[in-house]
C-alpha cells in the first residue's frame, strides 16, 4: 500500500506505507501538505489616495 508524504516545501513523495512511518518519524516529512503562507494584514490595505498628499511642486516653488 502506498502513502503520500510531504516535505517542508510541500512537494509530494509517494512511498510504501511502512516507509512512510519512518519518513514521518524523522520530522522532515509530514502526513499533510503545509498550510499556505499567511499574508500580512497591511498587504491588503488600499493604496493611499494621491490627491490627499501635498503637491510637491508647490513646496519647491515656495523655496526659491
């Protein structure tokens, strides 16, 4: 009987069931694929409104 084990990168390895136990015992292989990475909360924020930023050309013209 064959079983599928997964490495830390999520790659599948199909091995005999008796060997799968040994793979899992090493801690380097898993019975289920790893969960997808979680996105940071800030990555879902919308881009700031460019009209809300002060106009940089006005600041330059005031200097000189």
